[in-house]
């Protein structure tokens, strides 16, 4: 009875606000299906973290222990990369290697947002952590933020995963603003050549070596992603590949969400900079989309066979949501236009591009 009285009398306005935010996250996860695998654990964990005198946080709190075990040492984000790598079929990119350029161009928003965040008074490391939201890659955002701005991990994680879920809402108006109806009708011939098993096996190995030499700080990020893909493509570890795609992904996703929630306490989250981070994260997504579209339009000035500039927007790492958005928009303009293969190629390239961008940021900022 005494604990009950203490709990009710010690709850602060901030904690009440955080409980409301937790409810909103849970609502978005269940009712709107916005990244439910992450937003639901984060939302429920936020409830646990904001109950007065909660035993879930603190030196011996389970959420804090999970954070120290899985986030502080970067284990959970890296394990998620193994799962993501096992899910991705890079053969669509190997049929259209030209699309790698869009995976690079669509990272523009990261660096634009970094510069913008610096103007708002964030330190260079904090600005880099906010800018990486534009990678549209939750694990990369968590990885970089944990290195540079662990105090901002909560809002950065929420922004990254929320905007990933909102890609179907964010991208279409940006794309329509930057393209004409005629451009959106452009058809693209997809590569039909078969990719050999040898090439599929060599690809993750070579990408790891090349990316590691270019950005050594990205070795863990790229390496775990490509190791997961090697499990998929090697042909002798199907059981491990399926486990990575299912059991590993599901378990680590739950633990990752709960761990992030340990940083979602009222004193850390309810700051003016939280709203600023959410706003800058949106800017990062918008400019990533714009960067890919504009890059495609510039290429079309020199190409005989024009590229549908909408495909450039799929160069962000929100796989496979962005590719589906482009396919849907293309068919709305021309029901016989099939952009999914090209858009998926750019989307897969974006996964690689976002990881390398994260590694470069870690390498260049000391």
C-alpha cells in the first residue's frame, strides 16, 4: 500500500507526458502498422522507464542492463545487420549495377542535415548523429548515435524508425514536386541476364573488402551486413540463413526496442532539442529523396536511354518500402509501366550506401 501511494504521489508531469507519448507509439504500431516490430517495444519500454521509482531502469534495472549489454557495445545493431543481409537479394542490383550511383546520390540529405544541425547549435558529433537519420536505416542511426551522441539516442531512434514507416507519405509529394508527368511515365528496361552463384558469393566478400579499405570504420557495419548475405547465397547454410531472417531478426528487434526505451525517460526526452531533432530528421528524409531524383534528372541530360527520375528516390535505404512507393507511383501514371525491378536495385544500393555513409562519418569526425 505504501508503494502504491509513493508511486502516485511521485509521478511528475514529464512522466505523464512520456506515458502519453508511449501510448502514441503503441497506437501507431498497432493501429497504423508503422514499424510495429520496433515502435511497439519502444512504446511499452517507455512505459516501464517512466513509472516513478521503476525497477526497470537504473544500475540494476533490466532495461539499463539490456542497453549496456546490447547498445553500448553495439551488439544489437550489428546482429540486426546480419538479419538484414540474409533478407536482401543483391542479384537485382547485380543485374543493374548502374543503380549503385543512386545509392550514393540519395545520401545527400545526411550531409545537408548535418550542416543544418550545426547551425542550430548542435556539436559536430551531435549533428552527424542527427544527419544519419537520413540514411533511412535504423541500425546505422543507432550505431552512429551511440558513438557520437548517446544522450540523443532516444529521439534519434524514434525519428529514424518513424520516418522509415512514413516513407509512403513523405516521398510521393517530394517526387511529384520535382518531376513532370512525362518524366514519371518514362519506362526503364530491366536487366534480364542471369547472375551466377559464384558472383553472388563473391559480391558480399568483395564489397566488404573494398568498403573496408575505403572506410575502415565501416568494417563492422558492412561486414555484418555482407556476412548475412553470404549466409543466404553460399547455398550450404540455408538453415542458418532462415534463422538469421526469422529468429535472430525477431529476437534482436525486440531487445533493441526495449533497450532504446531505457533512454526515453522524461528528463532526457522532453527537451526542446527533441522536437528539433524530429524536424531535422524529416528534412534529412526529404533531401535524400530530392537528391536521388535530381541526380537522375542530371544524368538524363547526357543519357540516350532516359531513366525515370522517380527511381532515384529509391536510393534511400528504406528497403523495400521505397521501391514499392516508386512502383505504385509509376503505375498510377502508366498502368503498363513496371519500375519495381529498377527501383528495387536502387533501394538495395541505398542499403549499401547508407552503411558506407555511416562508416565515413565515423572515420572523418574525431
